[in-house]
C-alpha cells in the first residue's frame, strides 16, 4: 500500500446538479478525497480513476464507452477502465489533450499497470476470476 489514495465500490459521484453517476469502482487520491465529499457521503469531485464493468447489451456498451467517457473527460478523470467480462478484455483510456483516449486494450494474458498507481501490477486474468 502506498497510501496515495483509496478505492471504493459503487460510490455515488455527483459531478454537477445534472450529472450524477454510480461507477462500479473508483480510485481517488487523498488530496481529492479530502475536499470532495458532501454531507451525504457522495463524491463531488471527479476521482482520478474510474472502472466500469460492461453490462450485456448494445445500449449499455454505448453508455459506458461514449456517454460516460465524455462526462468523465469533462470533469477531469485521469484514467477510465472498461472491463468486458464476456470477452475478458480491459480497455484503458487515459487523459490526453483534455480527453480520455483509448491507449490500450488488454487481453486476459496481459499485465495491468497504471502510472496513477506506482508499484501496482496484476495479471488481467485476475480481474475475471469468479
């Protein structure tokens, strides 16, 4: 553990009065967390990393890959991971030119690392264990 931040499952994230989401998992730095929680315990700032697990269906995939990615880009997320448990793939989006852009699609046999999480490394296959 580096102590740089914390991970949370299914937190409420209120980005604006019109934009509230419940991602599957987030990682947020201690600095952002210290100033970004309302009285109800919702985040009111964008976490650095958001992870979504695709639900079956074309509309769900479109929502996560397009709508949510644009929303997260607007609010300053640094990384966005989309896991597809059916295909056992992990799409990695990183901030570049003020947008989250696809930088890699990892397969079950690959290893996941992130510049946000120094020292973190895990086989992608570990993410798909039941």
